[in-house]
């Protein structure tokens, strides 16, 4: 092997390592936690992690589509908060059925997202400004809390 080939191999190995560094750290942390933290590698803990990560995963997937189009959405967390509070009120106070609650919550989230989208596309207001305005409008809901213990179904 000549010097150029060795240098090219070293550069490609370095860039490969840099590309996969976060995954390498994740594997190291999970391995260490699995060895030293009791019940970390249990099935119950794995299912708990999956349940807790469902909402952020859905929000991240939707954010991915927004970023691919070259826009940004600052109101995602506030919309999730609004829908969560609406869900709690519908279940606890209004005593709606779980199926109706889910449908109405999806419609509420879609309506707020559609308002943002229409302002960006039809009024041609930059997405940063529209979603910042939505965040400020929905921010009072961020301070509210709803207990999950009051839900009639088991999550």
C-alpha cells in the first residue's frame, strides 16, 4: 500500500468514527447501565422507556417533515401541551369516552397545525414568526398540569 492509500484509509476511518460517535456512546452507556444498574435491562424497564418516548418520537417525526421543507416550528411543545390538557379535561371533567377523546384531541392538534400552515402558505408569513406567535398564544397552557392518575383506562 502506498502512502496516499494509507492516508485515505485513515481519513475515511476517522470520518466513519466521527459519524458514528453518538451511537458508540449510546452503546457504551447502555452496556454500563445494564451491567451496574439493577433492573435496567429488564423487560419492564424497556417497555416503560418505549411508553415514555412515544410522544417525543411522534413530535420528532412531525418536526422532521417541517425541517425537510426548510421551515421551523417553535410551537410543537405548546401544541402537545394544549392537546394533553384537553385530553385530561375531556376524560376527567367532561367524562368523554377514550375513543372520542382521542379523536377530538387529534382534531384539536390538527386544527392548530392547519392554522399555522395556512398562515405560512397563504399569508406568506415566515414560519418562525407564525409558530412563535402560536407559542406565545398557547403558552398559558404550558403552566397547567393534569394528573394521569385520573384517567379511566390504563396506559
